[in-house]
């Protein structure tokens, strides 16, 4: 019989996705207020892989990644996805943009071995967590590189994204190496 253990703390990350710089800034500010200081932030990446979001979000989309200073317990992912969904709705109602969904927020977490993203949509490769939220292993770390899965979104296969996730992984490892007390388990 195996022995159960608590999962070590993980690095909270979020993809912020919009055609509006103001929306990216708003989301970063809101997340920092609610989830704590941002440890790492990528430059915005042009989103070119598909026009899937054009009808609801417009064109000229940019995606930016944020990683938060405080480590969390992975069990918090469903409530964080619910919270980010509420932020999307709030921004859509108050920002005055023409698109029905001017902001897309995708929280997840990173461990030394994988990048997990939360979703409200079920699929064969997603596992139900709670509160209507599913999780998927979007990337895994093997042989010193981030590796895609068959279902990994095309943009998450980009070397620029992997370079940012390498920085996140280094940050997580440095937190674990210097931690003398358990990190925060809630943002």
C-alpha cells in the first residue's frame, strides 16, 4: 500500500489574452491585487496560430504570461479559474469594447515536471476537478526540454513560450531551494 503525501507547492501562472494592451494591463493589475505580486512576466506574444477567437475577441490578439511570487497548493486551481472567469465577465461589462469577450484568462500551474492549465470544457484528455473545472497537462518537461502532447494548443508549442516556462521552472526551483517555511497555500 502506498503512503499519501501532500503535493508540494506549485507556481501559479496565468495566460492573459486580448487585442487590447489596456486589457492585459488591467488583468495584470487585478491579479496582482488578488493573487499577490507577479514574480515573472513575459513580453506579449502575437497570437497567429488560429483565427478561432476572432468572432468573440477580434483580431490582432496578444498573449502574455504571468507567474506569481507566492507558491500555492494545486488544489486551489478550480477556485482560481472560477475567479478569473468572473474577472473576464467584469472586464467585458465595464471596459466598453465592441467584442463580447475582450479578455481571456487562463490560469494554471507549473511544477518541475509539467504545465497544467484549467478549463471549463471537458475532453478526452482532461480530468474533472470540481466546480465545473477540468485540468490538462499541456506540456511536460523531459530530457531538459518542454514537450508537447498530442492535444497541446499550437501556440504552446512555441520556443518563446518554452523559454518563459524555463524561467518559471528556475524560479520555482529557487523558491524550493531557499524556502525555510511553507509558502502560501492560497493567493
